[in-house]
């Protein structure tokens, strides 16, 4: 299985999780979110963020054309909900898309992105056991 700890010049600071061999990273700061979303994530990786509130950018790494199981995708969305201002909420809406659909608007502050082709996940904020 893919290991995202490959050599990158200045890796972002992240919260790192692993579920059934799948790697999920959540940015710690706005600058780390930028690095994770725009420099580290590859086109086919999944990208998540809580809808309409501040929170971490979360990337579920996908490699070798193997799609993660639905349970792993849902868990990555739950991690995005946990690393947001909605952590103590009930069911939270989280946007998910492929990293290829994430762009930074010109001149936007760190951590600000635009997305296309979003899918909305309704999850309870949680971290893997």
C-alpha cells in the first residue's frame, strides 16, 4: 500500500491517521492546509473539508488505481468534521472531492481554496480508534 511519507522538501505539519492500511492526513494550520491540498495531494486522492466553517483540509491518499472502501472514505470525512469548529456537533456536512478539483484563487489567503464536483457527506465528527 502507498506510504505518503515520501520525501517532500518542506512537508506540512499534519495529524496522521491510518485505517486498514489507508493513510489520511489533516492539516494543522492554514499554511499546512495549503501545502497538503496543493503540493502533496495527487489528482486521484480524496480531499475533505467541513462545509461553511473553518477546519482542516483532509486528504485520503489513493494509489495504484485502488479505490478505498466506502467505510474508509466516510471515516476520512468524519476526521474532517472532527478537525473543525463543528467537532462537538451532531451530524455534520463535509465536502469531499478529488484533489484535482481543488484550486487556490489568485491572491487568496492561506487555507482558502475553491472546489468543483463536490460530494456532501453527512457524518458524526470522530477519529479512528
